[in-house]
């Protein structure tokens, strides 16, 4: 079954995108295809979980727990990672138990995650859940924290000749991945994060806790590319995803990477990168999230 497949780090590669709109500004745009690691557990979540799980195992925990929504990449990645490490795991899921499970929940269950549904009110009071379950090791939602950032900092080790890039761009949810990548980047590099949430005003502050001091002035977060908010989309975004697929055979998820790559092209066209620059876009995976879209919305998946 494909859910149980091993992670295939050797399948990660750098894809160069060729477009007239890039040539006009002499921009080279490379994509780190983290999505190739695994069909379901693709992308950054594995990296963010690595040191959280190591920490839990060192502390002799055998029961892991975390939080997330019904389509969460973090939930499925946690289910997978715990399964591989023979750890029990519980997913506290936002919202009442649905009559029909999402593909994400079905997959998480198939990986032996115990699903525990919380009303939105209870979910908002997560702290109580943590306090009432002292035997469980809780990984913060999205893997946020220094241990998550430490794992994400290893992403850049997959990039050959990483010093050649002027800009590194990635999607931002909690900002843990961006913080890790920033910490591992070089002093001449600029980092750009595209926030996929609307008005996430605390984000810069939360990221600052995870950053090495030196790196903090090389980072910029843009808040204008959320397309209406987290997991919201419109026809413009779907058309963009389909055109990127037709032109480059590059599949994107609508929650994170489509918005981020859209932003990259927009910023290039506005001249924000200037000319003659080399850009690295981190494709952080998340393709399983497209299963929440209606069939035939995308030309792929
Ligand atoms: C979770 C996720 C992100 C955001 O990562 P953060 O570290 O929370 O900012 C980006 N892309 C994908 C595909 C994700 O699943």
C-alpha cells in the first residue's frame, strides 16, 4: 500500500522553470521538489517532526499526540512518522466527527492514528486537553518550535550549490520551516515567506523566537497572497495551478505552494527581485491536501 512506502529522499531534485516572464528580468527560478519524498507524506512536515520525535523517544514516551484539521498535512505526517517508529499516536482533530471521513483522516486511521474529535470550542482550549493527558507527548500544531525549526534547517542540505541563490522563497503557516531554512542560509541570501493566512499579525513575532540573531534582518514575510485566507481559493489560483502543470509538469497544492509560486511570479513581474537574480523556491509538498477539492478541479491529482 502506498501509505506505508518508505520515504524516498533520492527522488528529490531541482527543477528549473523556463518562462518568458522570467527571462524578461533575467531571473533563474529553481524549484526544490520536496514533494517527491512520498505521495502522501510529501514535503516539509517530516523534517519538522524529526527532532520532536527524537526528543519524545529520549524522554521514554511511547504515546505521541498532536492537533490538526481534517485535511492537515501535519496530521498525516505525524501518523506516518509514528507508525514508522512504532509509537502510538493520537490526533486531536478540530470539529465534530464527520459522517464521511476526509481522505486525510482515512489515511491517518489506516496508519493507526487514533482520532479524537474536538468541538471548535474545546479545540480552542487545547491547553486543557494537554493538561488532562499527561501520559501523552504533545507535538505542537504544525510542529512549531525550535525542534521543528532544527529539522527544517536540514532542508537546504538537499540543494546542490546552495550558495548560488540570491533569494530563497517558501510558504509560511507557522513559520517554522522558514525559520529553519533562514538559520541554515548564507549571509548574502534574502529569505521571503508567503503567509497563507489572512492577517496573521503575530507571525513575525512567533518566527523571531526561532531565528538565529544574525539571520533576522534577512527575512521578509508578505501577507498579500492568501487568496481570501487559509485554504481559501478562487478561479485565478486554480487556473494558475493548471497552467503551471501544463507548462512545467509541476503539481502544486492549493493551500501553500500555489499561493507562494503565484507570489513569486507576481514579484518578478513587478521587478521586486530586480534583474539577473537566482531564486530558489522550496516546494514544500502538501499535495495530499488537494484531495479536499472537487474532482476535476485540477488537471492532475
Ligand atoms: C505546513 C506546511 C507549510 C508551512 O510550514 P510552517 O513551518 O508551518 O510555516 C508549507 N507547506 C506545506 C505543504 C505544509 O504542509
